[in-house]
C-alpha cells in the first residue's frame, strides 16, 4: 500500500481526512474519484493485507497455538493492531462510575474494517424515528428513504450477500443489489428448525463478503454515471477481487480481497486516482481553527520522528472513530469551554454501545457427524432480525436486538474441547481420543446485539490530569447501564435458552445484569457528536457538517443519534458517501 514514506506532505490540500476506516476510506475514495486532492492521516501503522494476512496458517504455527494475549485480545491471527489497551495511549474511567468502559483502538491503516464480522445490516424505518415511537432519545434529522439510495450504492460497491425477506424494520435492498448467500451449515439448519418451533425467524445473514465475483463491467457505470475515469478505475479494481473460497475466518483479513476492508476495497481505488496521499503513524492532536472561525488544517505528532507537524486544507473531515474524533474536538480551540464545534455542549455526550450477551450449549444431535457442509464464509450464514417490533409494551423494555449464531467444526484451538472436562472426566488414552472426535464441533451458541437508549450517565470527557505519551490529554469515561438494557439482556438469555433447548441442548440462562457484556466490549460505540435538526441540541446537520465550523465534517459513528440493533459499519459508509456528495456540491458553490 503506497504511503508517504518520506513523512512529507503538500503545502495545501483540498481535504484532509483523519482516519482510514469505513468513514475515512469512503470519503477518500469518493472525493478522489472526483479529482479532489486529499490527504489521509492515520494514527496507526501501514498495513498491507496481501502480504500480512495469515489466511492459511494453523494454530501450531503461532505462539501459544494462536491463543489470545493482552496485545492480541482475539488471538494471534486476528487482523488487528491495537485493542482495548494501547501502549502509551491510556484512557481513564471516572471514579464512582458503575462500570469501566472498554475503549477499542485499531492502530493500523484501514482501522476497524480489518477486524470485524462483516455483518452489514441496514437501519430500518423505525430506527430513524425512534423517539417519535417510544419517547426515548431523539429522532434522526432524516428518514430511511433519505439514506436508502446510498445503502444500495455501498452494497454494490463493497459486495454484500443476503436475501430480501420483507421483515419489518429489516429493509430490503433494491432488486439485483445483494449477492447470493451461502447455504446454512449443519448447526445453522438445526437452529432454523428450532426457530420455527418457538417463533424466532432465522434468515440469510447480510455480510460484506463476495459469494461470487462482482460485475466489474457494469457496476461502475451504475455507481458513477458520467464519470468515465471513475468507471475505469473501479472496473479494473473490482476485477481484481476474488470470490470467497471459504478459507479461514474473515477476522484474519483477506489477501484475496473477497471481504470488505478499507485497505482492500476503498483505498486501492482511491490511490489509483493519483489524488490521494496517505501518511501513517501520525497522531492528530487538534483541528486548527483560524481567526474567521473556519478550520485551516490539523496539528499532529509524527510518531516516527516524535515531532509536531501541521497539514493544511480547505476542508477537514474527522473519521477517526467515535471517541477518537471526540477527543480531537475536545482538544481543539476553546477546550476550556468545551472544545471546538461544541456550542451545543453535546460533544462527548450520548455515548452508546451495543447491548451484548451470549449463551452456548452442547447439542447431542451434532455429535459424531461426518464432515458435511462445514465450509463457509468465515462467519455466520444466517441470523435473526428483531421479530418483536410491535411488542415492546408487553416486553417491558424498548427497542430490540438481532441474534448472531455459530458453532460446528471450526478450526480447533486450545479451548475447543473444554467440554471434555464435563463429558469425559478422568478419561485418558485411546478412549479420550474417541470422546474428542465425538464431541468436537457439537457445540452451538447464540449472541445478541441490541439497541441501547442514550442516557445522561454515559459520556466521555477530557481527563484534567492524564496525558498520553504524545502529551495529548486523554479521555475519561463515565458509564451506567439503564434498566432498559438489563431487561433486554435478560430477554436475550431466555430466548437463547429456548432455542438451544429446542435444538436438543441444555442451557442455563443468566440474569440480565450477570449476562450483559462490558460497556465497549462489543466495539460498537457511537453517538458522541450526534447529528440533528437544530444546532442547539446537536453537533452536526444531517450531512455530517458541524454547525459551528462550516468546513469541518465528522464521518464516523460519532454522528449517530441512536444505536440501533444493527452493526453500524454499513450506515457509516452510506452516510459518508451521502455527505461527500453534499460536500462536493458545497465546494463547487464556494460555501465551504
């Protein structure tokens, strides 16, 4: 991946993009394709998936047989540099807070798009007018219909498999947009059967993985009509992406470019335009605001030389991830009064993460099965969209959750046969081997990802005493789950136990408070600089343009007014594309 290895930038750019993940990568691609000169600044190191992805390595080829360590919290082969703890970059939790917030940072080119499940779900109509439905939180300053065309564009560009099922608040894509989904595997077929028995719909998952090659000849024409150069670049680039051949788990990354990562889908085409420069290992400290109140560039620390540097541009886009973008805003001009773009006082407020919990059981029907239909797209093939959209009054909690699931004969690890501790205690020798073969792959589990309602007790702010190794004030978090989330987690546990029982397993559900994951553990934190219809109660307008600084845009999860039960990446991509269209029109008019 080409970068500015000499650590030098041009004197002036049209646009600076801070961050290289979903929002930053999309912004860079969309602008560069239109001839805009872009500088991307990434806090992490360079990363080349073609050279660094260990797609075919097995556990015995890694330290500790690939098991997790503090530096690799999801295992040695997980495609992430960073994690909940990053050396020299601390954060703090406010004393007296109910639960410590876990803040995930990906310090690599492409950001979190390298490590994620590729679950690509559209927010639904109810998600945009949530407050009007139940009186909690705020409505979005747009409707589903406003964003739907960009969902189509993103799905065609990155490649998403799935089906249109017509389920309320789980929107269909336009005809011909989705790729065919892979077939359910053994455990997923059993889960579907159990779901029918208890009334839980289990349908094809929507994931950003190529189940077949993209139509490189015709898709670019649909996506970029009237732009022959963009069509040429995208056509060549799409032709280089191979369909998935069911090799390894997608969280390893993908050297054949079958799954979506900013580093394999967005940045290569953006670089091919000649309009994008990238500098990695550069930690942005603040947005520089001129005497006229407009952004003139950013101040960053070159992590290689440990020197301060400045980059200048006509427009600044922050897409550093929700909390990192918030930290930059709070550290920018006027920090004593709350930072820049913060006349509303909402920067750092309304912090949300997905509600998460899980439950797994041994399924006797999956014992001793011959190898059958176990290959797959490195993740789930089916899922359950929220099926009780109209039942919240009876349920006793607002909003809902979707269900992810998995099991069967996945790559063995140190913990794969921990079930033998209970199923074959004291057994050894040839009998133990027989028991291992019998029980291997006979477990199945369900995980919930639910919507959290924003509350006044969940926020981040600058710590008044602590700085990182670069001398930049760090974030301090405050967190408290509400009864809404605790009750939702309880419902998840009961539902998972019903499903597992219907599959023939035995499950012991936990209470909601015992089962709910740590705040930040699901890595879906959003909402700290929300968009809105009025400047007094929000940070940006519906096009991610800050109310206070007209040439400063935020294009990551920070702008989300709510955190629906769908993974946020697809929506961040769609919002960034839509916002870039607005930005380019404004630049042509001379408004920014």
